[in-house]
C-alpha cells in the first residue's frame, strides 16, 4: 500500500486559539450562550456549568470555543478577562489525589498568569487549604464539613478527641481564608474540567463531590464536560439515590450540545470523502456514483450521530479500501465500514454467516428461491444482531440497501437500481473478497475481467492465469459484469469472441 494513500484523521479536538475559526458544526451560538451564563461568576459566589453530550459529540472542541470567546472579551471596569485553569482528572490516576491536584492546579495557574500580590495571596491560601485536606485524608461531601470531620474522628474512639478538636476548626479556617482571598481578587477564575466521563465510577463520584465542595467559592466558575448518561449511571452504581437530582444540586446550568444537524453531517461526510485517495473516488462501475448517494440516504446518515462517528467510519475506509479498489464498489466499502464501526454485531454475523445476507457462494448451488430460503433462515440471527446495535432501525436500513435479498425476505421495498451496480457485496463472490480485505490466487479479480473486456493486448495473460479452482466462477462473473462495460465499448469484440471460443480446449476447462 502506498503510504501517501493513508490520510487518517487523528480525531483531534479544535485547538484553543483557533477553535472559533475552525468551527464546522455551527456551534458559535452555543459557545456564546455558555459565556453569557458564566457572567454569573462574581464575588458573591461561584457558578458551575456543564457542557453535556455523548462520547464523540465534540465537547472538548466546544470548551475550546468557550475559552476563545472568554479571552476575546474586552476589559472594562465591569468586565475583567478571566484567569483560565485547565484540569483533567483522567490524567491524575489516583482517586485520593484528585482534590489535592485540583486545588494545586488552580494555585499554579494563578501564580503563572498573574504575578500580582492578590494572585499570590489566593494561590498561597489554596495551597494551604490543599495541605490541610492532605492531613485529614478526607474529601468533603454533601454534609456540612465540620460534621463530617467530627463523625470520622468520633468513629475511632476517645483517643483521638484532641485531634478532632484541632482538625475541624483548621479546615473551616482554611476554607474561610480562601474565600476571603478570592472575594478580594479582581478577576474571575474559570476552571475547565474535561474527560470526567473517562473516569471509573468511584472517581466520577469523588470528582462530583469535589465540585460540590468548592463550587460555592467566590469569583470561581467551573465548566464541566461530561456524558450525562455515563455520569448518572456511575452515581447510580454507587447507590446514590436520584443521581439526576444530585447533579442538579451540584450544577447551576446544564447545557446539552445540540445534535448534529443534517447539514453538518453532510458537510462532514463530504469533507471526509474528499480526503480519500483520488483513485478511491474513481468510477470503476456503472452507476457507482449514485449508489454512494443512495446509501447515504438509506440509513447511513442517521447512523452517523456524532462527529467522531464520521471520523471512525472513514479511518476504517482508509484502511480497507486500497485492497478492495476496483474489486468492490466504493459505496459498499463505505457501507461495510459503517457496519464495522456502528453495527459491530451485524458485521460479526456477516463475517460468520455471509450466506444469511448474500445467499450461497455459487449460483449453481441452488435456485433463486432456495437462495431466498437460505437468507430467510438467518432472519432470527439478523434480528438478534440488530438488537445489539445502538441504532437498530438505521442499521437495518443499511443492511437492506447493501443486501436487497435480505430486504425482500423482510418484506421491505428496495429500489431495483441498488442491486444492478457491479462490484456490490450483494454478490457472494464480492462479499467474500470484501470480508478477506482482498482476493487470493483462487478468487476472481474484477480487474482481470476488466482487462479481458477492455484491453485486447492483455487477454492472453488473463486467460492463462485461470486455474481449475476459479475458471468456472470466472465465466460466471464475466457474464454478470459484461453489461457494466457495454457503454464504454468492449474493444475488438471479434477477437474476444474467438479467445473465449477456444477456452473449452484449455487445460483448466478440460480437467
């Protein structure tokens, strides 16, 4: 494979500093709404905002856009450009160290971005606060802090009474000092916390408790990015009653990312398609351009729910397409990649039981009615596989498009044109080639058929390459595909007929 053909998308989020200009999903207004909400951050108290969306929906990119807008604000007497703090709990790796690292990160950012005495004072108090918790080894929860400390120390007996009496006021004192320092600090501090939904459930719980504990600190705003379903399920697994209500008590504003619009999906799909190697986008089969268009509007568009879905789809296409180029139509390569990435149980069944989708490997094996009977026999297995997909209805539409006989067995209407294009995986031989990610010496290459029909000088080479294992299938495949080349014009038809007429006397056919 030529290295220049591989143009994989590394799935990088938009970068802070250029996020707004590179926005392709029309989320500028979303970022503006978040910035407007963060105006609630003031000396009177903090504010917690969550940017919510499924995995791969672009939350990190949205955070970069919010940050760009915050830093573009013009300073006035009323508006001060904020100090930005980034904290990624996923990189900490130690649940007990989350609070210490979180507070230390804020202190570090203050010291780095603002050398003024006020910033140094806040940083100093926050570090002292973190050390106090390090001694107690306690992360505060929903209860009043003093009562939590008291209950912990009382549980270990009278021998620790003096320690308890010392530690409780110490924590409260440090907390108040931080509040006082932040109250006097002239700039808001905005803390971006990403990848909470990458944490294990206990770490998710601890991170939410930390946010609840520090969310009231004045002049500090928090922008969280998480998948609300995963976070709620994590809390539920730890016996937190009513996790959604629990989150509502922690977060003042929960803003879900808008779903990917149809126009955005189409734009992402088109851009990804244009990144394929030019040879991949070359027309090898009659009607193949329309087939890709029809596939997109036959369930594929709906399967691509998130930006990352498009990236994963075309990364897979980049990997498998070069070996199938000219052998399988591009639309079916894309469709097969969609099953791999968005309907894995279905693809696994196609790999194990291809006859449940395309019928028998040889047309001579059974009649068309028997082929339909064979495909019908896989109905229950197909339904079970589809039920295991995140979007079973859309996955089924893609299957029906790729395999018209399955659609017929399911009594679903499919346009006849979808099965007339050469190189379709509805043809058992093409499906076999596609599943192998290429063809072996015993398989029939579509390129060989093309050479036989269009390049007279290479006909003898093609005919001499036939073996006992593939000669009959070659003739069958030739008959199926000759129509696809009729408009291009078969070169020197007379010599082709003479060459084919001598085949019965050739060794593979004699044996």
